[in-house]
């Protein structure tokens, strides 16, 4: 009811603003990195496994897609990410020394549960879930678990569940990296410090809301949008596009910026806003030439840049600058303005934000 919403117009907005609290709750009690954060017996499992297989749907799948970059670059463990509904019906080549990781807000998604059982039936006994509901079927079915503390999420479009999943997946990366000897004590301390800073960092990103609202008014008049990101932020671009289509009904798709020339550039006109997640200078130099190609075709660029990037607003290029540069944890911060952009665009279009047409919060049938 209205009392629960407090100053917010919708649950989705409330849940976006709950993220600093959700992350600090999720990290509560984490004194240091150890496999036991994931349950008894995790050490021997982490010691034995040689690869990771992530299974999930929807927004949880994009959390997994982000984690792949962390797992391979920090823990140096080969990782594949599969859409649960595809994996369960596909012929695959199972490897017994695989850590099967399911990611699910509800812990009840039928396809993810079936994919988990399928993986187990193929002879992969090591299972772990990152899940927001401790009493769910997923937690019961997996040997190991990390329970995120997002709290109850009511908005159909997932927000705080996503960022807390990322926090849990980053802890998993550090724990696997530790056991495999790829994360030193000093690196661990650095990463933990950055994680503890997340609630404060999230607060300052949430303070960008008025700037995002100004953009949302422009987006509300469009029928298509393109999202670009590179590397670790490509899944964030995908998640931004998903949020926009789910609640505003604007057709949106995401591309890694380097693929622009292989297709989507043909779609770019003055009617096509192009949202760019641009966290750092190295990729920005490459991105800038992609951006010029968009600009030359009359496209309007909307860039989320980090505090230390030199990109400036100019005709055709709009920039919102993030307060800091966040390193490996950057996806957790960069997704927030994209959530706000989708939310305010949907509000401007007058859609039913918390209950978008045809979608369900939890899909417990195939
Ligand atoms: C539905 C929801 C999404 C969610 C997906 C997976 O499609 O609308 O927000 O990401 O299911 O749900 P899960 O509970 O498994 O994370």
C-alpha cells in the first residue's frame, strides 16, 4: 500500500533506492573471503573444480554474464554462461569437475531448476546457488549457496536483486581465486575495501536521478533505442536494454560497441537514441570512434562516463558523469542510472511500471 511506498511512486523506484541497504545487508557478516561463506565443504569443492557453468534466466542471466568476466580475469577459471531454457534441451559436453552455479532471485524459476537437475543428471554433482530466497526450491536443491539479502522484491523488473547477485558473484570470484592461488591477501583486502565502499558509492550514483529524468523525457518520445557497452559492461548494456523494453515498451537492444559496424549502424537515425556505458579511458578511445560514426548519421548519444574520463558534452553527445571510477565493481554502479532511465521513461509514458503487461515476477511453469 501507499504507506509502504513512503516517498516513492512505485515499488520499482523504492527498490532502486534500497540498493545501498540491500548491498550492505548482503555483505553483512563477511569478515574476510573464505569458501565457507558458501557453506560447509565449499573448500574441497572449490579446490576440485576446473570450470564454472552458470545457469539462469532473465536479469539473473545478465548477472551471470557479468560474473564470467570476473571469474576469468580474477579467479582465472574458465566459465560458461547458459540461458537455462536453452541448456536443458541442448546436447552439451559435460565435465565432472564443473561448479554448476544457478542464479535466481526467487529460487523457483522452472527453467533454472530443470537446467540444474539436467546438469546433475549429466554427472556434475557440484552445485551452488546465488539466491534471494533462503527457503526456495533452488536453495534446497543445491549443495552450496550464498543468500543475497535484497529483501522482498515486488517490482516485476528486477533491480536490487540484480546488484546483490553481482555482490554475491564477486565474493564467489574472490573465494575461487583465493583457493586457486590467483588472489593474494593484499588483492583480497583491496577488493573487500572496494566492496565495503559500495553503499556509499551507490548513494552518490542515485543522486544523479534529476539528470536522468531530463533524459527520460526525451526517451519517452522514441520507439527504439540502442545500448552499447564493451567488456564487463556489455552485459550491463544488455540489462539496461531489457529494463527499458520490459517497462516502457520501447524496443531496445544492446550491442558490444565494436559490433556496431556489423549491423546496427544501419538502424541509426536521428530517431534512435544510443545509450553508451563508458567507464574508462582505454575503451573510450575505441568507443569515441564508434560514437563519431553514430553522430555522423544524426544519432543522439547518451553517455554514462566515469568521473575520470575526458569525454565532454557537445551537439549530438549528451554526457552524465558518474561520481567516481569504480574498477572491477563498476558494473554494480553503472547499472543504476540505466535502471533509473528505464523507470522514468516508463513513468513519462504512463505504463504500469510495477506490473508490466504480459510479464510475471516469477515464472514457475515452463
Ligand atoms: C522473470 C522476471 C525477471 C527475472 C526472471 C528470472 O522473467 O520478470 O525479473 O529476472 O524471471 O527470475 P529469477 O527469480 O530466477 O531470478
